[in-house]
């Protein structure tokens, strides 16, 4: 019997090859992609580049996500194959094969299928490994000078992942064979779906979970909270989607059935009746499509916005080629001697490090940490409060500029009277209309500015930490009447943008002579933009690579689920439509009925995907802003463009798969 089972397994795979072709393609592609992720995350050369450690972490997470998608895809495709083979397996049982023999036969089939498809997938992965590695380096902005090398560990890990997936479907198949009798197996393909229990409870629970997820997404204010809440919201949305599609779709179809003016038309009667007959399976498929579509949209939105918004991030944090900051001085400190001294050190270090053709622009401004915001009232910490040594709870930073500095930065002339100010707020929660009260002193807001006038001119690293900033312009900063930090910024542009010794030389000179403390300052900072920009682009490129790669996986999974859904329903409906045509349904009515049946619920997943993305947009915007994409207009434009491209892709997949459905049904 053992030999017979193995021969039958080969014969069954050959005879049912049309059923197994899409399954085999899915397994090969997912194996190739899973191996590529694991191989990239474990390559020993990755740390040779900037951002390599972060890239390895992100790739490792991507491997975990791909593993989950592999299990989902394999289980879904296997379910379709087994249901269409249920009559065949039932016939084997009727002809005398015991269930243990059927189990052995299906085990042989899975083993043979595993060896062929996973082997081919690994071969493709090994073949394209270097190409994918080169693509990653290209996205990171690196020259392709380091090559990937073959390692046995990624191969073993990939095999382990596929063994887990196939072991899972083996358990499902065994449960199916042991649970159903021969008669049940032969009739299973034609059997309608059970209507389910506790539909109202499921609906209410789904609405409750979805409401909690929406609340988390819409009420988030802090980027860190957005990151923490995002994963909780994702889990809640997945659970709610399956509950609502399972119970909600049934309720929706029953509502259509209750509308006599709609239901008692041939095309509507047939389509609604067909959907009700298999509503539970239909709901699971639609929910899966909706979740996978949402994953495509969210992944692409996040990764593309981070990559595209990188320029804004660099201009915000590293606006000049070189920068030297001396800060947290007392507001009464004399700055002229300090400016002259630092400029002399800059010139000395530039000569020593061969930095030529450079220009220095010096800017003085004040700043303070925000303690409380209440409408038109603002409370800030002054230096007497900060000197307590206690950790300050801050809402963000407010920057103070005098009129002369504003004119220097913008080239625009101002006429400000006493206690008149200009104001600009980035995501500022308070009111900036008629006046602003700062620590009890009131100032008239002459004009609310529409743009950040220091963007691209002065570094604003803390803007990403708090995701909020306030910028005020005074005729004279002494009018503020507070003891806050005085800061000196030296922005340097040069033809040589890769002189790493320059900033290090300035820092050494300042610290070795203890000049920082002599200036009364408690902060010194300096950067060289070229290295920072290189590191950022490598990290952003890695995130883009992972995002696009994962999006391709999710899109592939979406297409396969849609395809399986269409052709499985086509084979189930074909005999019904043949009977209906025999009793008088013409070709035109058949086509109208098919179109109605497909359109009734097929675009529901797309609607829910866009709904989820719209609700999660605020949370996504907070997260990508934390990683550099702070240009709200650009983030919105990128998101809308992604939605448009996905909509077109979804419609094309729908047209192609519905064509396959029609070919099966109308013969």
C-alpha cells in the first residue's frame, strides 16, 4: 500500500496540475523572497556601510512578516486545492482506501510538491540573491562593491520556515480527512456555507474593536505614542475586519434580500442567493483581501514618505555643510567676544585642515523649553527654574529672534512696535491670533507667519523629538524679560564638503582650552553634513527597499487570494448557471447577473482599505515625521498618489480575474 500511495501521489499531482500551477507559483515566489530577506539580514558585509546595523534589524523584521505571509498564502492556496479535490478524495474512500492510506497519499503529495516548489524557489533565490543585494545597495546610495556570499544558514532557515508552513497545512488536511466521511467529502465542493452563529454578538464585538482602533489612531498626539499604539491598532483592526465581514456581510446580504424591489430581479436574485449560499467563505476571502490591501497601502505610504521626505529632514537638522553651535549661555552674557573667539578658532582649524573657499554666517537667538500651553497663554522655563537640577517636563521648544536676525535670515524688512511680535507655530496646539501671553507678560501678534523662516538656515533637531515648535520675532529680545538660553550658531558653507577633520579640530580646540565653560555655555555641538546625509540616505534607502519588497509580497498575496476566490467560485457556479440557462436565462441576463454578483461585494475590501488608511493617516504621519518626513503637504500628496496607483492596480486585477470567472461560468 505504501508503494501504491506514492504512485497515486505522482499521478494525482499530474492530473490536477491546473489546480496546482498557481499554488506552485505562489510557493516558489514566496520561497525566493523569504530566502532573499533572510540572506540579506544575515550577510556579514552589511555592517561595512553606514546604517548597516539598522538595515539588518529592519530586514530581520521583514523576514518575520514575510514568514507570516507565506503561511497565510500557503494555507489559503492549499484550502482551494483541497476543496476542489474533495470529490476525488471521497471517491478514493468509497473505492476502499482507508483514511490512514489517504493520509499517507496526501503526505506523499505534499512532500513531492514541497521538494519541487521549494527547491525551485531556493534556486531562484540563490540566482537572484546578488541582484537583490545590489538593488538594496543601490537604494542605500552605495556603490555595488561588496558582494553577497553563499551561506548555508539562510538556506536552512528558509527551509525551516517552509517546513513550518507545510506542516501547518498537513495538519489542516489531516483534520479535513479525519473529520469528514466519504459522502461528506464527495459533496463538500457543492455544499453551501453555514450561516454562522451569534451574528449580532460578532457584529457588536467587531464594531467595538474597530471603534477602539479608530480612537487610538485619531487621538494620538505624540510620535512615540503613535509607534506604540500602531501595532495595537493593527491587531484590533485585523480581528474587527474578520468579525465584521463574517457577520456584517451576512447582515448586508439579508438587507438586500429584504428589499423586494431589488431582490426580485433575475440578476439580483441569483447573485444575492449565490453569495448567501457561501457567505462565511466569501467573508473570510474578502476580509483577507481587505487586510492585505491595507498592508500594501500602509507599507508603501510609510516607506515612500520617509524616503521622499528625507531632503526635508536633512534641511531641518543639517541645513549647512558644517555647523558649530555654542548654546545655553545666560541671556545677560556678552556674545561679541565669544563670536570673535570662535571665528578665530574656525579660521585656525580651517587652515590646519585645508578647508578652503568657505563662508561663515553667525546667528544669535534665544530659546526656552515650553512648560505649559493654554490657549493664548504660554509658560516657559527660565534659567532660574532650570538650575534646580530636576528633570524638566517639556512640551517643546520656543525660539526667540530679534528683528535684525529675522531680516538677516529672510532678507525682509520689518517694522515692529513695542510689544509687537511675529509668530509661527509648527503643529502648535495653542492660539496665535491677536495676542500671546508669555509667563504673564502680554505681546500683540502683528502677523502670524505661514512658513518656518529658519527652515534650511538653522538646525532644529529637537523638532523631531517633540513634533512641535514655536518661533517668535521681537523688536528687541530684552523686551522678553526672562532669563532664557542664549545660543550662537555658526553656519559654514564650503567647496570641500567631506572634511571630517574640521569639526573634530574645532571641538578639540574648544574643549582642550576649556573655552566652553569660560563662555558660560553648557552645550557645544557640531556636525559635517556630508557624513550625516550619507548615513541617512542609506537608512532611508534600506527602509524604502524593505517597504517596496514587502508591498510586492502583500500585493502578490492579494492578487492570489482574489484569483483563487474568483476561479473557485466560478467552478462552483458553473453548474448552477447551466441549469438556469436551461430554464430560460439568456446570455445577456447571465452576463448581467455575473457582473452584479462580482460588483456587489468585490469592491468592499477596497473601500475598507481606503477607510483604514484614512483613519490611520494621522498616526502614520506622526511616525514618518519622527523619521524625517515633516512636510505635511508632501506626505499627503505621496499618500494620494499611492492610493491612485493601487486603485488602478486593483481594478486591473479585478478585470483580469473576473474574466477568468466568466470563462469558467459561461461555456
